[in-house]
C-alpha cells in the first residue's frame, strides 16, 4: 500500500501542463456556472484516468518491487475461512446461536 501511494504521489508531481490547464479551465467554468461541484469535476478526472489506466500494459516481470511484494489478498487470522466461504454453515451457526439465546433468555427480554 505504501509503495502504491508513493508511486501515485510521484506521478501526480509529473502531471502535464496541458492536463493541469484543462482541470483549471473546468474548475473556472464550474465556478462561473455553478452547475457542478469540484468533487464532480474530480470524479470526471478520476473516471478518465481509470479508463486510460485499464489500457496501460503492466508487465509484472519488469515491476521488481511489486514482484517482491507478492501481491496477495491478506487472510485475516480472525476469520474462519470455512464459515466465511459457506452460506449454509453460516446459516446453521446463526440458527444455533438463536437457539442458545432463546434457551438462555426464554422471555426474550433485552
């Protein structure tokens, strides 16, 4: 995560003057007409950047730092993966908990 953030900040510092000019023009137009918030303009910029990024070829063999990081989704130690991956098991556990609660508190008082 930290590496990705550092890469994003470094890239933002090298944005082209043309892009900054276009963003500034859009901000001025929004300010004059008042029909779009700055967040909406930023959303449009993010959408455009994301669309271009999907076309960017990323060669993991050349990305040595990313290769060293072994990008894998972390598995939290407190999650029961069998329970997490099985809706039937979760439902059975929920019913068992409800039954135990009812047995402990038959009147249903809080």
